[in-house]
């Protein structure tokens, strides 16, 4: 054993000087710590990836081929450019909304309590988890995009990455809302029905299955109150390659603002209810 | 090492008309010394867990003060977290992580750097004899192994005080004895260990001092021996084969009996000054009735008796 290693054994309480004790750096480090840990657990149980996947894949394979004639699209590429973004929005929206279950489960098993007696940042405990859930969803989103390519989807890489960024914001927002609702009602049995009641109309009113351009006026005017409607339009525009389209920045701004607000809302509830 | 003064917590439950308040903890004063194993006993709902959660910073007290290892609980909870460890009743290990991963993560959550965290994990695995299965997933561990990991997690940041919530619940006798050894080892290293338990034999065998909480207040505090001595005299158990009510009626009000407890429907527990003198009097009192004697026994008071006297309930209820 070298002299330095011995010294480290003798003075174990001394902390490495590279670890920030407070401030934004500590917060980023703590969030990263939680993010990595949650990712590790996802990788350990890959079945979790597959479960979230089954529904979008079957829609992609069994429903999307109908769309060319149903939408009156001239090519499969055009049909997929309309449909795939919608599918990804559903994936992120539902996947995000269901993250509250994981939080309730972890609160129950004591994993979070074990973290709370340490000096780790409280918001990092929540945000690290949300980001890991969103990362998992984005892996699924990438796979779905790749599967759609042989069916005729064409999309250029720049707009695609921007579309992913928009999806990440949607995921963070949905996950935060789910955490907040989970913390308010505290019951997994009640969380399921609430998510279903909220997410179905939200998804339909975003035009994820068929674009709301086909909708009657009254339906469209309701949809305009749904933030995911704007985000879905933005995502579609990006898949078509229209980076400059108004819907892109409209969707991005609406989602960025709402995601930030929802993260703060959930973090506040978390810090209060789970001190 | 731990000193509390008038620690209080009130819960508000329900809303609107049904709103009610529950005074879970109504002014707890405790003093726990250095390198001491301190037992905290109480029936369910007595305020045991609430007190523990306040001391571990998981719950904010409504009133009172506490100083833990020199850190003020109200003013500096962050420092209390650094100086104390906590192991919840259910532990908190994740099925799909390994003991080593859990230990490294826990150390890093306390702000320890990655390399140092790994060194500490290795040392802890060694100290708690977990090395053989350190890289297997926690779901494969036995109850006793998992509990040892929990405790190793609680002390990974080398705290001065360790809070253990019901550390041996659900363990077989062998694992239990093993846990006791681990707790004693931590004490010998200078750590103060604060334990809540339901098992009075555990409190008796393991704890240097203990306190009993009932209805949110401390009703007794001292060494196990002191507490037993406090209820002076002997305990006579009378087995009357189911005729307990009749026997109780015949014995109630006799001057030589300080206290009479009906224990299930099987027998009676009589607290008397001198058992040897009491037994003939008991026999005489029951003689002539048609009560069938199953047996009569003489015991020194146990912690069970202390508990029964102080709270009016048996801990097993």
C-alpha cells in the first residue's frame, strides 16, 4: 500500500475537495447521481423497456399502414411523417404520466427515505428520477423512429434532433405532473384511473392519431387549450423538415414554460410532503 | 450524545368538519450518553416512530429542541444528517442493485467522492462480513444478510449516532444474535446506537439504558435493572385452568397483593412484596372454591412487568 492510500485510510472523514458542498454544482452532481442510479436499475430490468413499447409498436405495425389511403396521403413517407410524431407524443405523454407509480412504489419501499437522511439535494431526488424516466422514453422513441424508416419514413437528422428535444420537454412536463398528482393523492389505486381520465382526452385533443387539421371547428377550438396540441403540431412540422414553421417555436415555448412550472410544482410538493 | 427537551409533534388529520388533531408526541425529554445502546420502547401508536422520525430530520418538530452529536436539530438539520445514520424498519435496499453498489451510492449521497466511496464500501463489506455476496443482487440475500447491508448503509458516512428502527423484526434467532453482535461492535467503536424495539428480551439483553414512551410521553427511563428494581417485590403467576374471573374475584382487594393483572383467560399475575409469604395466602384464599389449580409460579419482575406497570398494557397486545 502506498503512503497516500494509507493517509486516506487514516483520515477517512476528509472529503475529496472536488465534491461541491452546496450551490448549483452540488445540485447538478446530486441529480446526476440519482439519474445514473435509476438508469442502472432500468438496464437491470430490461422488461420495463419492452412493456412501454408494446403498444406503440403494434400501432406502428398494424394501424399506420392504413393511413396512406385514410389520410389521402400520396406516399407512405407522407403518411408516416404525420403519424410517427403523433405516436412519439403518445409514448412520451403516457410514459411520463405513469412515472408517478414508480415514485409511490419507491416511497413505500423506503428507498427514498434512505436517501432523505443523507445530505443529497431533495429536488435532485425528484429531478434525477424524472430525467431517467424521460431518458428511457427517448430510447424507446429512437427505436420506434428506426423501425418506421423501413416502412417509408424519411426525416433529416437536424429537425429530428429538435423534435426529440421537444419530446424531452413534454416528457419532463408529464412526469412532473404525474409526480405532483401522485404526491397529492398518495394512492396507486387512485392514480391509475386519474391518469386514464386525463391522458385519453389530452392525447386525442393533440391530434396524435389523426391531425386536428381534419377536425370540425368546435373541436379545434377546444384543442387550442391543450398544450400538447401545440407541441404535437411542432413535432409534426419538424418531421416534415419545416424548422421555420411557427408551430415549432410556439410548441417549444409553451412546453419549456410549462415543463419548468411543473418541475417546480412537483419539487415543492415533494420537499413539503416528503421533507 | 442525544439530548431532547420538550420535543412535540401534533398531526392534523381530516379536513373541514371532520378535522382533528392528534398529539403524537407531547414533550419528550431524553438524554442518551456517548457509546451507549439506548432502547426506545412503547406500544404501537405511542409516539415511538414519530419521535424517531423527528430525530432523524424526516419530520419537523412542532416544538421543543434536540441536540444530536452537538448539532442542533431545529437550526442545522443538514449537520444532524451528516453526524447521524438511520436505518428504517424496512431497510431500503433495492432488489436489483448489489450490496456494493448500494454502499457506494449511499456514501456518495452523503457527498463523499467516488474513489473514497468505493474504498469505504469495501471496508464496510469486510466489517459486516458481506464480501462473499457483495456483487450479487440484493434480491438473492437472506433476511439477515439484507439487514446487515441496511446497517452497513446506515454507518457508511461514519456517524456518531445510529438510529435503528426495529432492527431484528422478522429475523430468525441466529440472525438476531448476529445483529446484536454487530450493534455491540459499533458501540465498542464508540458509536451511540438508538434502537426502537418491540422485543423486551432484546431491550434487556442489548440496551445499556432505555426509555418507555406511552401516549406521547416518557413514562420510564433507566437501565433495565433499575427499572426492574423500581417495581419492587415478586411476581406470582397463578394458573387456574380457565376459572380466571372467579379467581380474580376471590383475590381482589387482599392487602398482600399490590397489583393484580389478568393474563389472557389462562391465569393471573400478582405483584406482591414477598412471594414466599404470598403463596400460602393465595392458596388459602382459593381453597374451598371449585377452582382447579393448574400451577403456581414465582418470578422476579421482567421488563414485561415494568412495561405492564408503566403503561397498563402488555407490549404484545
